[in-house]
């Protein structure tokens, strides 16, 4: 890792520099697993001290660990052969080499020792004596196992050295490293995937970045970096890292590594019998192999990326040979999902035979975990005609998640499998078929007509008493109800759901599927009807049923979760929405890639409703790019609309204009598309006054869908935020009939505006603040301060102003003002901006400010940039005058 990309190690770096610059003896022992950044930290320390010290480097080596003083050989070229074993002569000659480099200038010696765990005893003793005598400072790096040599540890025991243990990077720091490496904004979900797959190991993270760029997986669109598929372990950079480390092992150890990588996790006793206990112990001592769950548990390769790279190195013929030797010792039915996928994936890689039932089980699990290549490969190998419908459904799910909607439809239409007529098939294929049809632009009426025709073809000639007839007809009915929701025909949907629910029986084989479908539809209907609390109850019950019966349900999780999340957002229950969206991507890194754009779009809606426009813009702009690639929930038009509005709201006119030109007709449901239309009109009004507000006013009168409470309140809130005083009375009336914190907060604010009393604004601000809506809360407290001030109530005005500042501080970068208050008043700095500006005026650099406030340099730069805009200046040099003014 390059020094300029050393991130997340500021505290360790500062401590090391302090120790090495002090008078007397000093040493720093850096301990970490491979790739965590020991060498990078040591290099940065050396670079920082190079101006004051002479740096001499020593590299430990397994090949020289048994050679006395072997690693010191580069500094002993002038030593007579007969003195090559004399520690005193070697110390004298080493010091002579230092004196030549020092050149008589009085500089001190800094020894930088890499891989100190591979030092021979003699060399270690020489280096320790130099430190003990105060002749040299030392930076030594090593691994936890086998650990640092005893002589260096003795320095620590004697108080002459500090031991620094480096850990993997956390998500935030890994994101900073990714953005510095790529030189631009990275989609949040992409950064999270890279962190998760690398497990925060900086070296492997860099390999992932380079390999993903090389194979076209990590791409840049409109300045945003995003992943188009799950990173693999087959890249050249990772292979080189793994190959270099594996080559330093013995032939027996390499064989053991291949066996473990292919068949992990492997019982320790089995490995001992296969490759020998000494070999296994050596691999564990070198941290190449670790227990899966504590001492005595089965063993695996120390890092999943190493496992995948090792499997790529083994030829199919060699892999098959190892499998034939190992399979008789391994469980026929793996006890874990990971074990099942590994065994089936291994068999497919090397051409071994697998039973159809196990292939299908693995394919279904892989599809749910979004491991699409494995799902398609396993399902494609199923030979049984009886199991083929289920296999085709699994392949269709993988195609859908990859954005190949035509293939998904074709797979499900074969034999009318989308009607779930086959008792061996997974429940939910019909909803998947309808979603794929909608995604490719087919009309709801065409989808319904085709479902009816398919049901008729399947049931013609069968007696009415045949259970299959009722099952197929009910599934076709469900697709009709889903089409009503898609078209926004909620009145008809209400009647249809009542009839659908009356006919449900618990003894039917598909009763669970029908019950979940009914609850999901009720969740959507109640949301648009302004009853999000009841909607959440229905969605929660559906999610519980999904937990209990997930083994045979396909696509239902996606169908339910997005409706539950929309209900939570309508309610203002931000934590419930976050939990639902986290669930959407849980269980697989690929989930973050597949659903990342949809998730960020909905989180952006939450931020806008909380008044965090700038934060929303930062989240939504990358989401727009991700939604171009994958949009399984058909939220692209909503994401574009929200990003457009957020950009206009936060004053980024250029971005807003670009997004306005990129608006595309959506294929989502009527409710989602109507919501998107509201934000488009509001954004147009912000960009060009008079172009959107009147259209917002007219919508409830001209479109029945926009008269529904869920959409109507959003319309009215947007109008109020645009300064439309006529919306206030309507907000109070509409919100009074709705449930949830979002509606209650706006009802309170509208009531305060109509009453005009300062205390009313304070009460509204308190309610909004408690509901997690700091933007509207700040506007309420601001209005309270102005009202109290006009009434001559100075103490109350000051208190309201303090509460306003608290709300603004919790906003971070977003400040919300009532559009009807004095527009000429300068925009104040947030509390954090004030702190950073004050430190900048005092003369501190961005890095010094970051260290003092324990934030990243990038965060400091961002706050200063926004402060310049608020203060009306362009340069750091003008800060002092601007602040004094």
C-alpha cells in the first residue's frame, strides 16, 4: 500500500513518532496479520524521520532465519571472513556502515526491520543491543504468530519499546481508503461490499479495487464509482499476492492449503490424518489456517479471498483428484449453508456428479443469497423432469436480479410455471413473472390477460373438484390484484382483497404464500390510505411468516420488504425503515450491489423528510447511477426525482439541471411513480419559480390517486416548504386523519403557523425533534424565536434560538429555514462549521484540525468548502476577515 494512502493509522503514527523522537532509548514494535499495513506504517514513520535520522533497513526472511547474522549481510561486506561469527566484530562493522552514512553530521540511527518474526537469533540480539545502549531507534514489524523474537519482546518488558497492534480497517476508514485510491466518490453500497469482502484488510482491499477495475466490474459513471457484480478472487493482483505467500511454504504445506481451500471447513483430525499434524501446525503458526470457531473446531483458510484465489490456482484435474480422496471423509449432507454451497460448487468446478435434490437445494439457496452464477450453474444441471419447473424458477430469479428480464419471463412461461401450479415448484414464481413483465415495460392489462389465459389452459378439462384448479385460479387472481395496485386502482383493490381474504383456508398447500401476499397488499393499501401504523402491523406479520416459511418461498422477501419500508417512511418510523432496508441486502455482499440503488433511494426519501437535503443529495446522486445498472424494485424514476429535488433544494443547480434532463418514464407502481412526480414538480419550482407550484396545487383535483392521504400530505408538505401559505390549513386537516410521527409533526407545525403563537412553534419544534425531523424542527424553533422577539419576550426568544441551533447542529450540513422568514438574513454556520472555521483561523492545517476533532481530513475540507459559500468568500485567507465581520 502506498504511503499517501495510509489511512486510519494517525494515532499509531503519532505515538510512534513521539517515542522515536524522545531522548534515550526508544523502539516501536508493530504487530499485525499479513496485509493489515505493518510495512506501510513503518515506511511512513521512516519517511517522516528521514530528515533527522539515518534510516537503515533490515528484512527478515524465512530462507535466512537459520543463517546466523544472514539478514545483516548487506552491511557486512567489508567484514573479514574469519570474523563472520564474532558478534563484537559484526556490531563494530555494522556501526562503521552507519557512520559512513551519517557523514559526521550527528544524525541518529533509525533501524527499520520488516518481518522481524523471521530474524535469526544472532541478528536479533545485535539489534536489541543497539537499542538498549541508546545508539539506535528501532521500528520492527511482525505477525502475532509465530510472534516477535524474544530479544525484541524483552525491550517491551523492560519499558524500552511500545507494542502497537494494528487491526483491520473499519467501514468508514476503508471507504476513505477506497475513495483516495480511486480519486472520487464511491457508491456507499460498493464501499461496504469492498470492506466486507476484504474484511478491512488494506492489502486485499487494494487488490480488490485493482482487479475489479481491470475486469470492468468497478466502473465510474458521472463521477461515481460503483460495482456491477460481486468481486471475485480470480484477479491477477490477488493471485500474485497469494502466489508469493504460498511459494514460501513447503510442498506438503501447499498441498494442505489446496485441500483446505477446496473442502473447507475441514475437521482438524481429518487434516492431521491426510497431511500430517506438523504440517497443519506450521500453517496455523503462520496464520494461513485458522479454526472456524475456536480451538478444536474445523479449520479453514485464514481469509475468504485467499480461499477463492487458491481454488483458482488448482487445475480441474487436480481438484477432482483431491475431491475423490476427501469426499469419503466429508459429510454427504453438509450441516451448514456455507458447506452445502462449497461442496456443490466444488463438484461443478471439477465435473463431479451431484444428486438432483442437492443441486436444487444449493441452487435455491444460492439464488436467495444472490450468488447468481452458482444458482444458474446448479439449477442448469438438474436432470429430473419433475424438478425442472423449480430449477427454471431459480434460474429466472437469478436472471431477474441480473437485470435480464426477458430471460426471466421466458423461463417462467415455459409450461405456465409462473402460476405455481407445480406442487414441487417454489411459491412466488407468479409475482416474479409479473415483476419481470413490468420491468420490461409490459402493461398491467397485458399481464392480467396472459395470466387468465394461462389459468384457463391449465384448468380446461379438469373437474372443478380438482385442488389444482382452485390453486391455479387463486394464483391468477393474486396477479390481478397485484396489477390493480400497480395501476393505482386502490378502490377496486380494497374490495378484491376483502374477497381474496374471505376465501383463504389454512389447510391449502399454498396457504402461507396466499396469506403473505394478502398482508403485503394490505400493507401497501393502508400506506396510501394514510394509515401507516396499521400498514406496519400487516407488513410485520408478513415478515414473521417469511421467517417461519422461507424454505420454499421465492421473491416474496423482495415483494414484502419494499412495501414495509414504504409504510415505515410514511409513518416516520425511520428505525423500522432502516431495519427493513438492512434486511433487504442481508446475507450476501451481492445484496448490496443488487439492491444498493433501491436502498439508497428509499434512505434518501427518509433524509428529505427529516430535512437533511444535503445529506440526501450526497446519498441519492450515486444511487441514480446504481439504478441505471440494477433496479429490481423498479425505483429508478423515484430515485432520479428525489436526487433532482435534493440537488435543487441544497443549491446545486448544475447537478439539478443535469438530473432534470435525465428524468425517464418509470416502470414502477402507480404510487411510486406519483410520488416521483411530486418531487419532480417541486424541484422544477426550486429551479424556476412558477414552473411547478401551481401544478402541485392542481394534482389532487385532477388525479384521484393524488387525492389519497399518503400522496396528498407529501404534496402539501412540499408546497409548504416552497413557501405556499395556502397549504398550511390543508396540512392540518389532512394530517389530523393520518397516523404516524411524520404526519403528527407536520400537523403540529401547521397548527402553530395558523395560531401564530411562539409557544405553539416551540411545541411543534419539540414534537418534530422527538420524531427525528431536525429540519422542520429547526424551522419551527426559528419561527418561535422570531415570534417571541417581535413580542418583546427576549428570554423566550433566546431559548428558542438555542433550540434552533441544537436542531441545526444535529442536521450536520443541512440547514432548513422557513421560506417565509426574512430571506436576506445570512445563512449561519453549523456548530461543527464554527469549530472548524475557528481552528482554521487560528492557523491549524486541515490535517491538524482533523486530528484535534477526531474526524477525517476529507470531512474538514467539506465543512470549510461549505463555510466559504455561506460566508461569501472563496479562499482560506479570507476567513479571518469574514468571521470578524
